[in-house]
DNA sequence: TATTCCCGGATTGTATACGATTTTCGCCTC
DNA sequence: GAGGCGAAAATCGTATACAATCCGGGAATA
């Protein structure tokens, strides 16, 4: 569930999701140019559809459209990085709290499977997929909280976090992640709302503190290889 | 500043703003069909631009696009109404608090002028404009809080509130509004952050409690008359 | 009269054509 | 070799054409 906003346009939605997933899995890096013809060729659609998808992504702030110059994968500034995590702390303490009071055994089971899969992906060296799954964990909690409006914001912020991590994450200890998620899961399962809230706060503070918020190095790459085409 | 998300498309942006303002001022009612040709004719642009604008508005959840059926001004459900005000309470307590610590004399002066204009519009019987200005007051506070990420969310929520009010507001005492705004202003001016926070909370709770959250009556109308065309 | 079916008009979905703008790159000058 | 200039190529912005879909109304039937 790598959801962006609601598009009516089914094909445009598919393209947007494809690009978003690639961004979440760090196959597309911040700053990369998204040429309309090229994207269209990759997904087998016309520029009309591609433009619709790019507009969708720009609303989610995953993409920046520069007039007459084209669309680029967004490069969140240091300031934006802080803002995103601050907003997440504000919103996700709420979702964690609410999810703890509402979580059903099925929800817990789902989250467990999520963590397992995240672990497996990480052990298999599929760091991109692991990263995406780790974001999905937060989105799942927002869904359980049963507040669609806030959940939509969280989805957006998690997506942007993925770009922030791509830009500012330089250390390699990605393991702490799943420990924090496991602790959160336990709190949710025991319906300890206040504890879940605190765990979420410290988890997000941890994440932010692990970032190296200095000017990022450039990391260009090719669009086609992100989608494994010749 | 009736801002929606960032569109590159300048013309599409203008159309989106025009429609959004009309929604804020209750000239376009929830459920109204937004025919692409008709909108295009009103703004003097082709359907390409209109579609872009409608997509923008659908991301802001001011418009719902039903595949193969067209775009309609959104009709927030009772549940959505509660969710929006709950999210606003969460986000705007933060913006109020932060704005109170940061507000400069210029900010205060701007807010004062805002309230005055709101008053004037209300006294002049321009309830639509008064309504929009009252929303802008909240957006201005979010701007002063200097947290662009949260401010963008607040803008969206304020815009949706306008639809909610159009649907569920049945009493006629719109006066309480500006009293609450005035009290808030005083707290901001005195840098009483905690007080500003509490005032904001109770203001939003008040607003929600003044709504009649029962199934709304239909209120159809014509698109062209919303823009005063023959 | 109520119901179903089918067709024509209206409206949306998508591709494509063409003008506008930017980018690239060879060439000239200094 | 650096820098500036200009034309060609690449790319984006918008309108329009055509296909796909939906909607409403009238005829046929029971």
C-alpha cells in the first residue's frame, strides 16, 4: 500500500504508484530528472498520462515541477527534513495512541507479519524493499487508528521521509529500526496507549537524530536502470 | 491567499484558485457538477487546463472525480467533518502555540487588519467573503508559526472546513467567530503561547459543536451563476 | 401503466499535433 | 583555452481530434 492521493485516472494512478514505489525503494534518487517521454515509454502510456502522474506526485511533494524545465525527484532541504519529522511526531503520536486503543488481534497479526517481512527483506540484502516496508509499518498504524484524514497526511510524510533518508542517511545501522517497531507492536498489543505514544515519539526522534543533516552529496543515476530496462 | 498545493501549471493554478475561492465563498455548493467544457468556457482555457485544475482540487479533497462521470464539488460526510476538525485541533494547537512565541508586531498588525476586514465584510452582508477571510485568519497563523509542512496541511483542512460549513451549518450566529479570533489575537500579541493553544482548541471545538451533523439537504445550483455569467 | 431495451447525444479519457521554451553544442572571437 | 553567440535538437505547454463511456428518452412488450 504505497498510496498517494486519490486519482480518478486509473492509468495515471498506476504510473504514479510505480514511480512512488521506485522512490520509496531508493531506485530513483533525489534530483533525478523525470523526462516525460522516457517515463511514458517505460510505462507504455502517452505523455498525457505521465503528466497526470507527475502532477499527482508533485502534490505529494515527491516531485518538483519546474515550469518549462520538467519534473525532478524532490530534494528535501535540511529544514524540510526537520519539519517533516516534527510533523510526523505530532501526527503519529496521535495515531499510535489511537491504534493502541483500537488494535484488534487481526491488526496485530498483520503488523507482526509486516515486521517479519521487513526482517527477511533486510537479511536478504534487499535494503530498498526493507526501507519501504518499514515505512509501510507506520502507515499501517495510521490506518488502524481509523482516522483517514490524519492517515493521509502520515502517508505523505512517510513518503517524503524516504527521500530524506536517501539524502541524509550516511551511517549503516538500519537494524535499530525493527527493534523500535517490535517494541511498538508490543505496546499496541497490550493496549498501552500512552506507552505506544512515547515509543513512537522516541522512535521518530531517534530516526531524525541518526540523520546527518549537512549539505548532501549529489547522486545522479539513470531513469531506465531504475526500472531494469536496456 | 486561498492557496492550494503547488502546481507548476500557471493557468491550471489560476483555474484551481478561482474554483477554490468560489467554494470558499459558498458560490459553489457541495455536490455540484463541474463540467469540463463549461469550466473551460468560464475561464477561457481548454479542457486540458481544466482537467489539471480539477485534479489539483481533487488532491486537496475539495473535488471528487468519479471515473467516466466527471468532477463534483466534494460533499464531506459527517464522519469526515469530525475528522477534519479533530485534525485541525491537533495541528492548529501547535500552530497557535508556535505563532504566539514567534509573532512579530508586523504579524500582529496583519492579523488585526484581517479581523477588521472580516468584520467589514460581515457587516456589509458579504457572508461568503467573510467566511473566506475567517478561514484565512487560521491560515495566517499557520504561516506565522513558520512550519511550512504543517501549514500546508492546515490550508487543506481549512478549505475542507468551508465545505463542511456549507453542508452542516444551519444556525445563523456567525458572530462568535470574530470574538474568538480577537481573543486569539490578544494571546498571540502577548506571547502567551499556552493560552493561545487553549483558545484555539476551544475555538475549534466551538465551531464543531455549532454544526448540525445530521444528513444534509441537497442544494443544487448552477455553475455559471456562481461566476455571474449569462 | 410499468418495465426493459436500445439508440443518439453528451461527456469524459487518451493520444497526438504543433507552438513555445529551454538546452545543447559547434563555432567564432579574444 | 575560456567565454560568448546562434542555430538545431530536445523537451515542455496547450489545444484539439477521436475513441470510450455514460445518460436520457422513446419504442416495444407485457
